[in-house]
C-alpha cells in the first residue's frame, strides 16, 4: 500500500454536493498587491492602467435595453485593448432598481494570436483552490481570465463538472452545460453525459463506472488518477470497499503522464484498505464500494487484463479544453430555461454572475462578469436577465459559470507584470476557485517556429 496524505473521509467520499457558503481561500503573498483589496486606491490604480491604453469610449450605452431588465436611466463605459483580438470593456449602468457594474471581454477567435485554455487550481482536483489571478500568473502569455466551474467550496474544492485540459480528461461530467474548445480552435457549448465502463476479458464481465476522479460513489465503482489527489480513503464502518491497483499495459513512448483510460494490468487487489496518493506514475485505481466491491473481489485478481473506457456522449476526445458551468442561457439564438440548471433556486435571484457567449459564426466570444450584492455599486442580475444580456450582445450560444462570490475577471494590461482583478468580488476580496478559463496571446511568429501551441490549448508554463 502506498502511504501519502490523509484527509477527512467526508472530504473525498460521495458525489460532491453543490453548496454556496463563505470561502476563506487566500492567494499567494507574491500577488497580494494585485488583489485582496477592494478599496478605492486599488480601483484607481486599475483604472489608471486602463486609461493608459484607452482607445475609445465604449459606445452610446444601453439604447434598447435587454429584455427583463429594469428601466435603464443612464449608462456609460470605457474600453481598452488588452492584446490583438482581445478587447476589455466596463459599463456603469443606472437602472430603476439600482446600479449595475458590467465587465466584459470581446475575444476575436479568428485572430491567429488568440488561444484559449483552462487552468486547474494547484494542478490538482482536490485542493485548497486558487484565485484566478494567481492561476493566470503561472502561465506564459495569459492576458485574461474568468472563473470557471461550480466547485465543492469549503470542503474538497473539486470542480463539479467535466474538465479537459490540453486534450486530457481530468474529470467526468455531471450532465450540466460545459464550454468545449476543439483542437482546431472551434468553440461550442455542450452537455456531456458520462458513459464510462470497465471490461474484464478473462472473466467475460463488464461494469459501469460511476465516475472518473469524482467523489467515491457509495455502492458504485469509481476510477481515480493522481490528478484527483488523496487516493482512496479508509472504508467506513460496515462499508465494504475494494481497491484495485492498475498499471498501464504496453507503455506508449511519449504518452502524457496524466492520461488515463485504455488497457491496464491488475497489479494488486486491496480489500478493506485505503490507498493514498500519490501512487506510481500513470497508474490508476478502481475503487468499489458495496456491491461494486463484492464484484471486484469475485471477478478481478492480480495479473488480469482490464480495459478502462472513459467515454462521454458526445465524445470528449479530439477536444483541447472543456470547462464546466451552467445553466445554459442561450441556445440557437433563443433564451432558454435550462432544465439541467445546477442552481435552479437562484434563477430569479439577483446575484453576481459570470458567463460566456459565442456568436453564430463562431468567430467572436464574449466573457462577462457582472458585480452584485453591493447596493451602491451593482445589484447583480437574475438568470433570465443575464440570458437577455448575452443575447443582446449577439451570443448565439451562452452559458453561465459559477456565480456569487466566485465571480472574477482578471486582465493583464499591456506593460503590466501582473494580472489585475477588474471587477469587485462580492466577498470583498478575490475568492479561491477550482478552475478558470484563460485567454492567451501568442505571437504568430512564435507559433510558426514550433512553440508547441495548438489552437485551443493552454500555453506552456
């Protein structure tokens, strides 16, 4: 058995429940001057940075306001070029119900220097999470970022929906909406469904997988890789648990270490024991509880071949980046009420919100952050109001990201060494989150000389 870090059993057991509560997540000391202070002096500093690169006023304002919005009394804004193909704008809007502070990035996906990617907090699914500006600071060429998926706040810190990074599946989906970016740079919004399974050819048996790098499913079979962290916990009292250690069969030279799925050989079967991470590189674990534990003991033994199928519908393979969220806001140019809403009770509640939208031709992406819960600055939007705004911007498809205190937009303005948080997080400081969607600017000449960046992939550290 491999020794390693332990954690409370409740931290890593069961499907993580979606909760909203106050987070105490912090940020690295090196970035303290960039964020963690939402006072007047810091905002003056940020807006001086914007003003230094201000090419134009943001336009005539909100003539013909979006549907479901309160009456707009006045509006104004500024825009600043962040990088070729990336334009940041901030609008201050006065409505009959109160003020709104709206930040958005217009990203030209047809620009050859623009790339998209996702960052995982601390490079591990179970972690203390990390701020968006800190994740941006780790990546070369990252010029903007926005918070991503819902996550198990205050507990495991795990993102709650599918995640693909650099073409590698890190976590299985839950059925909520997700932003998918192909290796060719094509961007779309999908709802991925999990269809994973294992097969034991010698026993002529197969078994459905409850999840990949999720919580340990009671009475189910879960696959874990090192990127999840922590491994398999000790079995609870009266709980039957079996852990199967799998090593890749027929190593492929140059295969990425984080990749999982395919052909494996059983190294050992561990009944009623924990198995803590990290475990040997490229190995994975099958963790069965209840009936699944009994099935493993009956059908699996050391030396056997096992096929692990990490399948989704639609297939995640061929995608460079996938980051989860929800609900779906706009579909085929029409506002919708998503029946698979991660937070249905918040549909008509004004909150800080963040979202992503794509135009019908797929050439333009909008990233939006609307502040909220601050009566003098911004009251926030309901989900229908956010959907109407995304449609009003020109989005043909749009979905929400995690909202509330998680809403963060960070921008690295030209000439500045660190990213700056441009919105006003409702916690009073930047919250640590599970993952983020990042926008990169990579010189075309660098790409031509083999920098290793495929369209849609993250930049090298």
